[in-house]
């Protein structure tokens, strides 16, 4: 096929950053090489963003992230890119052609760095996305939320980037990246391609709050009607974060962004160093089991998905979803965010569905295999993962005579596997080491195999009598008398 190249003449007189520079990060000085992206937003057209970039390149192809969850846009995020011009650093035009699937091919090129200028039309933030607007963008007319992959064109080199923003004065900016040392407050250092593209950001007039917990900094962004609920939202988010940081005491320095706005559905998306979720109903003290639980679940994925890395994506599903929901529920009760009665309802529901699905409906698929299709096997992946987390918590508490619990296992997984990915076998071994007993059989039966956990026994140890009708997915827990509570208080981490 004959390639047609369009020659574009451009005259650009914008300020160029040097792509080689000294920067100081964490008090060490090293020479870093990075791409630069300058983002300009004009008050008159807040949904039209101008990007001026200097990108290092090898070969002849430029890309955008191909994952766009909307069939109306078969060309994905490139559908929103307008007026792209490519030149050498000296301003010599470079011709290019767009080939499908979020790729541009440029003319044979000897330059190491190319200059790109383009506009991104963020009008898509105004429409409703079926998958949920947290996966694309949102605007309340005053501020704009967008996934970061909509903004950046990149080459095949996995470079670090410096991203800077030029916004109208008085506007706020919330991004999930660390400030670049010795630069202004709108210039950020982004360590790699994934952190650049798998994230989200907000600019404009919105509620912005920064919360510091040790090395972990939170930026909270609330848009639209959610702005007026900032106090309640913030107080609960702080409690949950503090609880998680106690478990993961070696959490690295990061600027984590949490964004929330109201939408048609309760939904959430966990990005590389950010989390966005949407809620259907206004938040209040009485519906915390819904919104605070959802927030706690998604936030836990920052540790168990993003920081604890798995070799195999499907193998880890029961573990990351199960523990995210387990820790969400447990943190809400342990921190006094929900009352025990609501917590008990939640446990009845989670385990009632697990028991029905595992013990009655689905006898062939193991929890481990269920990760291949977690939509279909939701009650194995989420509820089954939850049940295994509870059982492991009890196994560790019992075997260590109350000296250890599941938190120690999670901490150990984090300490061992935040740089090298873990395999399923690593997980089994780590659990066995923390429990001080060989748990190979336990995992063989309930995670690799299809046996139903003896829930009655485990719940008995936690001070509950279990009443159930398995084929109706019904379960009721009756709390035993005070002298028969067993591990109940230890399980809820109540101080003696
Ligand atoms: Zn999840």
C-alpha cells in the first residue's frame, strides 16, 4: 500500500525545554533524561487543551493508549486529537500519516527528539459513558476531570516525563504525580510511561484538599455537587488511609489522587496512583456502608494490585478482590465507621452468596481459575476471596497464639513483592511462614480445589452461630454470649 504523507508547515515560537537536565529527587542528584509535556488551558475554552511536547524517539511510530472503552469511537483517544504538527527541535516539519489503532507513522527520521504540538478536544467529558465516566472524563461546567491517557502522544521508548501546566490564575490543579524539585508548583516528575498514561487528573474550580500521612500525600478532588460533602468525605478517607498505612508501614513517598463526583451509577476505577469513583446518592452518615465501603475497597487496590505485583493477572484476582473487600469491611467496623449490626449484615450477605455459589451451584471452577472470568464467577472471586481471607486471618491468629494476624501476611507480601512479582506458590509460602504452619493443604482444597470452606467452624471461632439455607443463599449470624465469643474481639482488632 502506498503511504501518503502530508507535509505540514508550521512556525512555532514556543519555549523549548531541554530534555536533559539535573533534577533532585529524594535528595539524590542524578542526570535524568525525560520527555516534556506542556499543557495549556484557556479560560474561554476549558475543554480544548493544547499540548506542546518534546518526545524522544527511536524508529518511526508515535502512539496513543489504545484502550478506550467506547464503541462509538473506534479510533479511541486519537478521535479527540486535533491539529497535530510534528517538527524537529529546530522547527523543520516532519511529515506523518495516521494509521489506525492509535498510531502515527512518521517519515524516516534521524532525530532523537521530536517536537509535537496538538490540541485535545475534551468535549467527551460532557457525554455519558456507558462504562462509567470515571473511565473517561467528566465536567460540571466549572472543572474538568479526565483520564490522563487522553492527553499524551508518546513514542516506543519508556521514558520518564516532566509534565507542566499553564492554567488560568485562580484555577486548581490535582494530579497524581510528585512535584519536580526546583520547579514551580505546576511542574511534575512522572517516572515512567505507565504512571503517565494510567492515571487521572482534574483542573478548574473544584474542591481541592491535600492530606499528609507520613510520606503518603493525598490529594482529594471533589467536583460538582460532591463539593459540599467534603468534610464528611475527608474525615472518613483519612481514617481509612491511616488504618491502611499501619498495615503497609513501608509505603513509598507518593502523591495519591482521589476524585469523586456524583453520577448515574456507583462505580470506581483504580489507576496507577489515583482512584476515581462515582456515587449515585449523596453521601451521609447513614449510607457509609455503601460509599465508604466502596472507597475503602478501591483504595486497598493501591496496595494489593498496584504496589504488590503479581506475575499472573488472573491468578491474583481472588486475592486482590477478596482482600480489597475484606479489608474494606473490616476497616469500617474496626475504625467505628459502621455499627456492628450493619457489619454483621454484610458478612451474612458475603458468606451466604459464597456458600450458595461454591457449595451448591458451581462445583467445577476453583477460586484460582475463576479469575479468568470474574464477571461470571463474581461470587467465587470476590466472596470466595473474602471467605479465604477470613479463614486465613483465623488460621494465623490461632497458630501464632494471637501474636499475628492477616495484617502481618499482607505486610509481608508487600515487603517481599513490591519490586519482584509474586507467583501463586510465593503467596502460599508467605502465608505459611507468617502462620508458622504449612498451609499447602488449605490452599489446595479451597483455592486450587473446589471445596467449600467449613464456614460453620470458622464463624463459631469468631463467636457466631451460623444459621443457613444453602440453596437459597441465606445466612444469619447469631452472636453468642459474652463468655463464648472466642476470637471475636481479636478478629476485630479490639485492644484488650
Ligand atoms: Zn476491586
